[in-house]
């Protein structure tokens, strides 16, 4: 992922920060950050499906696929 996209995902999804606050800190409008976040989620989803296959469509936190390190 692009560094900005990874930061958006990390802060919003993992750290439970508010999109508008993250956007402000990154110099983005809230709407631009929302669009970037949507695209980052889609990119991550595709990358997980490419790496893990069909099991990525389930619960990745309970991953038991061959791609698990």
C-alpha cells in the first residue's frame, strides 16, 4: 500500500481515530480522506485475496492459510 493509505487504514481501522481528524493531520479534506480510505480498503482486500486466496474472504484474524508466516 502507499504510505498514506497504510497510515489512513492503521489510524482509522486499528487505532479507532476519527476520519476527519486523521484527514486534518494529513492535510486532506474529510471527503478526500474518506475516498482514499475506501480505495485503500479495496486495495488491501485485493492484495489479501491475491496472497491468501479464498480464505481471505473470511476472517483473516483467524487465518490458517498456507500464506501465514
